[in-house]
């Protein structure tokens, strides 16, 4: 990929300020869909955080 070293630099705040709320929501939905597809579409099972029986840690 070619890099244009003469182009003005953009900061992260420039990019965020240009994105609308709807665009950010759409990007989030796409990422969530990709995660579900990579996971085979299976729903996540809850994780038990209880300590093991018979011990305090």
C-alpha cells in the first residue's frame, strides 16, 4: 500500500469528530455480526464465577 507522505496528518480526534453517531452504531453492528459469524452463531453461555467447592482460594 502506497503512503502519501505529503498528505496532512490526521489525529484520532479528527476522525472521531467526523463520524456521526449513526455511523458509529453501524460500525458496531458490523463488528458484532462478524463476531457472531466467527463464533458460529452460537449464543454465549454464562460463565460461573463461583469459587471451587471446599476452598477459599
